C-alpha cells in the first residue's frame, strides 16, 4: 500500500509545520479528510487555537473550534506522521537578502522526527534550489536517513491570498512537484483531496520554486509601474484613478492600481529571485527597479501628507495625524512588513504625532513588532490631517461627513497672534484628507471642503 492510500484510510498522518496564514487553512482542510497534526513553535498561538480563536482570521473561529486536527507546540508528535508539509515564513534580513532561518529551523525539527517511508513537502517561498540544496541535507543530517531511499521530498508553493474569501486554498490551482515520479504522484493525489480546483504537476522541484517566486515578482513590477505613473500624473495635476478607469476600457489593459506594497510575499519574493540571480553573476535591472520604486512609496505618501498640510496652513511639527489602517493589506490582521509603518516613521521624522486606528490589525503583534499601540476610532479628535492607508471594508463604509468631525478646526495655529487670526477670519481652512487607495469619491470630498489627495 502506498502512502496516499494509507493517508486516505487514516493509517498514516499528515503534519503541517507552521500554523500561520498558510499552515492553519491547510491543517483545517486536510483534517476533514485525514488525520492531521498541526505544529507551531509558538505555544501562545496554539493556546489561542485551543481556545477557539483564529488569530489569522483566515478560516474563522468556528472552523478552529470544530477541527479534528491535533494542534500542538510539542514536536514529538511529528514522529507519528509520514507526510510532512512545511509552511513557515521566509522573510528578509535588513540587507534585503533571504532569511532562511525559519525554513532551516523547521527542517531541523522535521528531520529530528523523520521516519522511514516519509515524504516532506515545502510550501515556503524560496529561490530555486533551496529545497534540494539546503533543506534536503538538513533532513538527512538530523534524521540519519538517506533522501531518495528512506524518505522523499517535494515542493508545492503556497498561493493563499490573506484576507481573500474568494481565492482560497480549495479554489486555487495547486502547483506540485516531487523529486521523482513516485513522490510527485503521491504528493499530487494528497493535495487533490482538498484542492477542488485541481493540481498542476510541475516537471521538477526547481521549476515549481521558480514559478512561485516569479508570480509575486510579476505583480510587484506591475504595481511599481502604476506607482511610477501616479508620481508622474500627480506632477501633471492629473488624477491617476481617473486615468486608469479610462485605460482599462481596452480589453488587454492590465488592471493594477498604485499602492503601498508590503506583506510577506510581494514585497519579499522578488529579492529571493534577484539574490539567486546575483549568485550566477547577473544583476537584475527590471525587478530591482520595481522594488526600488515600491520601497520608496511610504516616504512619498508621507511627503505628500506634509505638503498638503502646508497648503492648508496647518503646522507640521507638533501636529497630530490620524492614520486609518496599518496592516499590509485590506481585511487582513497581518502587520508583517507593512509599508504603512514607513509612512508613520517618516511623519514622525517631521515631528508629527501619529495616532493609528485599525479594527482588523493584530494589536499584540503590532505592539510587539513596531511598538505601536492602536487607538479606538471614537478617541480620534482634533487632528490636523487624516490618512486612510488601508482599504478595509469598515473604512469604505465610513461617511465623509463623519470623517469631517475628526479634525481640529481651531484657526490660526501658525500666525502667532490674535490680530493675525482676526485678519484671517474670512479664510476657509480645508481639512487634509489623504486617501492612499482612493476609497472615497474625490468630487464628494472636495465638495465637503477637504483638501483631498490620493495615489
């Protein structure tokens, strides 16, 4: 009997190593058709799951409460499993080079608990060669087993889109690969148990690794193009969103929009590819150019906050700016590698007091990672400017008249005398509204006397 049949008959178990935005949905899905052990090094996270709380907000509390998956922070239970899926983060170091620490650590953990007849599949985004050249030797060293004889490996890149309730694990075609035909067949059949959209069998592990890393590099380049256009059109006094609405009436125009590109995929994966390219002696031009633009957009947004405050005769140093949204994308609690932090830090360089509101963000993670404490929306008042940085659904439903009540409309904080203030009484002071993703209607905002700016 092969491993696939043993899994279907619940005679062998699947393990999922890393229970974050990728791993938790995997564990929950597989637990519906097989026996699953979900492992994560974070005892705190596992205890939350045991309490029925989905900290990722990817599957929902009810799914966590009802799952039959055995979730644990103790690695000893991995010994009971034969099909291991590694779904840990692959972040960047400060110098923008790959940080393979998590995937190396996970490989050591799996290796220590690997038994003959097992298959290990990696889902973490890596550059071509990592699975076979880095992970496989670690598995062999830690287990004392020989790859290809005692165990086999494969790669199936994650394609989960955090916060997206339409494009989910089950509805996205899954790319799978194995070190040989036997392992590829078993890996494909196992994933077909939960992926309704089906699987695509890549011809090799390196092809699957490369396919994943270019998916996000392509998006990154396209968004960088839109960001560059927004900078140009801003200088020309043309509304970028209006231009894009007109342009996308052509059937083959690619519908991308400008924005802050962060997170643990699009803002990271291109650097994995360019790192590997550098090792071959090739210096990327297009990919790194796109990264340079996207990495600079937080500073660009902050500069335009300041410029518009000056236009509105608002003081900059000592002012208060409310930032709505700090996660790396809409409707997702993940704050990893969020580029909104670049906006905040740049504003603070100007002496601005920044208050952050985000009903979706993981408050504990935000405080731990960036030292930022969230404010409640009802506590925001008397601010000098408002920045909507993330297009959460909750923000889209806000009325502009309600936003209007958040501002400090005390006149003349810059002229320095009551006489000067009196001479300016007839002047209408506009409220600065920075709408990064364009969630509000420009004409409505301007009719309400907002000094409105968007990418």
